[in-house]
């Protein structure tokens, strides 16, 4: 990759806002190395995690404004009809193509025009530090998927991925470029949006969506995450898991999304079973290893499970590991790695 992806992923601020996970002693942001099917009947993925204090080197995306600029009394203001999600997604893919073209051409003015209500210093930094792949390299990914994860006041949070699956299930190797974007729609145009208004609207909205998602699957998750206990994010800015119909076609994947501890030291791992194949898959065992560069092995578990994942659907399940089996107790996590494998039929 050569110039917009790292920055588009970095500039989203979603990793900063989501789950309140970048506050406290331990939450980390992830760089995914790979997920691959290692052979008949097994699949696994490995991810790495680093501590970050900010989603970006500068602070221009950290909106602290209120919604005061939005009229409170809109009864007399005609409301424009909301575009269909298909329309937003079509405009979104066009936006990404335009970003790649502007970077390939070194055309800052064209690049700047793709932003809405964003401080120019932020755009300049994004342009200079971006790591977007160009149009030719973008063509190396033969599939893409995405959905609107949230919308409010014309601002859209979009989760998406470009990906390629080599081989045929169960012997496949998948490579994905996952993205999470703040955008704004108006008068038939979609643009990136990282101004104060955009982040003040979308950041808390996205944060609550993710926290509610985990809370629904593991009551108490929100409290544990917000209380500053050990917690880690292995999702690599992939939020496809929020929509059970978002999968990587042709590939079955098992991924650890997040790990956290409650006050008693019990660890909870959120596991994403993503079945992009044409057949239902029933998982029999889950092998989970979490290591820390400073502490060593945090946990190493092989669990009997029974989880049927429908073809072209995904599910997220949270497994609890008792405190006595967490090898590092409640010591503060630092730089972490996750290895997740399953056997299935």
C-alpha cells in the first residue's frame, strides 16, 4: 500500500470513540496481520495490538462542539427525503475511487474537495501522511462489501471492506482492507466529514452502538469497559460484525474482536464467526490464545462449543474465562496478540 489507507483508517476516529476503549491503562488499537483457513476443518486468525492514546497525531478531529448549530425547532423546516442506503453506498464507493485518483495524481485540490466541513489543516495532514492504495492496486481486491452503521442529521458512519479470497473453501486465504468512515450527504453528494459537528454527532452514536452490541451479548460488558478495567480491541477497525449479513464471500473466518476483564478478574472474549461459504457450518471447538509482550501468555484456552453459523451470515458470541484461568491475573495489559482457531463440520 502507498498513500490513503492507513490515514483513512487512522482519521476515522472510530477507534478512538468506540467502546471508550482508548481510555484507561490498557485499551489498544489493532493492526491485523492476516486471517486464513489453514486446512480442512480448521480456521484461525492472528492479530496484533498496540496502545494508542489518540486516533490521530493532531487533535483537529476531536470535536467538542454541541449540536447547538442544528435548529431545535424544525417543525417548519421542510425535510428532504433521506436517500436509500443503496444510494449512499453507491456514492461511497465512488468517493473512495475519487480519493484514490486524487492521491495517484498528487492533486490536493481534488482531494480537498472530497471533505465536508473539515479544517483545512486536517485535510493537509491527511493528504501528506495518507497511505491510500492507488486505483491500480485497488483493483487487486476483487470483492467489496459495506453498510451504513449509523446515520443522524445527514452524517453517516459507514463500515466497509475491500477483500480477496484465494482458493476454495475449506482451503482459502483471505486478505481484507477494512475501513470505517465518517461521511456527510447533501444534495446528491457524499463527502468525508471530520469536522467538530460530524464527530460530536457520530462519535458518541458509534460508541453507544458498539457498547450496546457487547452489552446485549454479555450483560455487564458496558460497565466493565467503561470502568477502566483491562480491555483490548482486536477488530482492526472492522465493524462488519455489527451486521450479521456482512461476510467475506467464499471464506469462513473466526476472529477475536475484543477482550476485557470485570472487577473480579473474569475475562470475556468476543468471538466473531463469519461464514461466507454456501453451506451452514457448525463449530465444535474454539482455541484461543492471548499473549502480551510484557506479561507473556494471558490466557490459553480450548473450549468445546456448539455454534451453527448459517451460510453467508455471521454471529458474535462472548465466552467467559474464569479469573483463576487468566494467567496474568489483573496485571495491566500492554502490547497484545490474539490467535483464534476453530474446528467445525
